[in-house]
C-alpha cells in the first residue's frame, strides 16, 4: 500500500464560511445604521428648509402689515384689522405645542393649508396631518415671525416643533 496520497482540499471550510457570514453581518449592521442616520438628517433638513421658506414669506406679510399700521395711535386698531386680513392662513387659538411667551398684544396664530402655501409661492410643501400642519405666529408689534410644524421632529428623546429649536439641532 502506498501511504503517500495527495490531499485535494477544494471548497470552503465551515469555519471560513462562519467568519465570512459574521463579517458580512457586521458590515450590514454598520450600513443600516448609517443609512438610518442619513434618512433622519434628510428629514430634518427638509423640514428646516420648508420652515425657512414659510418664515421668509411670512416675514414679508408682517413687514407689509407693519408698513400699513403707521405711527398714529388712534388709527392703530383699525389698521391692525386690515393687517390681520392680509396675513395668510386660518386664524386659530394658540396651539398646545407653541411655547413662546410673547408679551405683545398683537400676536396672531395662523394655520396654513397647502393651497395657501401655494398662493404664497411655496410649491411642493404640504401642510396636512401626514406631513404636519404649518402654524405661523405673527407678532405685529415686534415684526417677528415664528414657524411651527404640528408633527415636529424627534431628536434626543424630545420632539421639537419650532423653527428656532430645529435650527439648533442642525448646527
């Protein structure tokens, strides 16, 4: 008998196959985590951009309203009514998620519909229950505007609704 035989090892052993599967699982886990982070960042930036567009247009309306208010104190009430009619949106009471503490007496909240956003020249932004409704806080006295989204964005186990809060997140 010949004890000298040639060993033909063709193929992958079970140990090498296990190691390959473990490496692939680690790579898949890293890829999925990175992808989820990118999706969250994209949603945050999309919401932020939409709110910035709305804020820019809303400031334009506040400045126009302030321009029409004039300086004379006796005419201010009448001019406030004219200005309120020009502001875009449906007047609403202060929403629950609005945290602002404005001491001015001329602060108004308006809910914007998708159609009103389009009238303002803001296309491709939807204001509905699925995407969150956009609420604009107009402060006529201070000529300030704050934009809120009813859906908001969740980050660090907290939900943020206002543009000022969301801008702090993306810094």
